[in-house]
C-alpha cells in the first residue's frame, strides 16, 4: 500500500481517539470537582451512582456511536451506512437514547439506569454540548483527514 493509504487509514482514528480521550478526561476532571467527597471503592464493591460515572457513561456512549458512525467506510468493501439500515437505526437509537438521558427529559428513565440528576440546567446544557460537539468534531476530523491524506486513486 502507498504511504497515502497508510496515513489516511491511521491518522483519522488516531486523531479521533485523541479527541475522545481529551474530552473524556476533561469532563471527568470537571465532574470530579462538582461531585461529593470521593468514595473509596474496591474491585468487588457495590455500584454507587454519582455525577462522575453518570457523565462518563453518557459521554463514552456518545463517543462510541460517533466514532463508529464517522469512521464507517462502506463502499467498496461493505454497504454504505445509509444502505445498512439496521446499523444506521441502531446507531441513531443509541445516540438518541444518550441525548434523552443527558437532557433529563424522563427522570424515571434516568433513575432506572442509575444516572444521577445533574446539579443545574447549565451543567445539563454543557453535557449536551460536549456530546453533540464530540460528534461534530469527530466528523470534521474524519473529513479533514480524508481530504488531506487520500490519494486520487482511492
């Protein structure tokens, strides 16, 4: 394979991983400052919902969907994402579920999934911005990498 092919196939996922890791670390640090006193947990201790694990769950769920949807190639080896209807519906449903939980539209649903209520509407809006922003930035990174590193023969 040409250097352009190798660069294109590795740059976008690596950059996307850096974006996702940075987003997750920064939001976890921010959430830790708002969370109550740290709880000492052992490997076999019971689960105790808190603001940090709620934020990590929502953000990591959205990141997985964004990464998969943005990096899915489709043709010439597979169906495109729009042609692969079950996959498209699954990704759409998962991302929609994440947005519904992050927006706290149905508090009973959040309680069922042991998600802690956000401390303020500003915090909820920040979480929604992070989730949507990560999807948009991942898409921009992917399109930019393809534009910069793809050869005319691909």
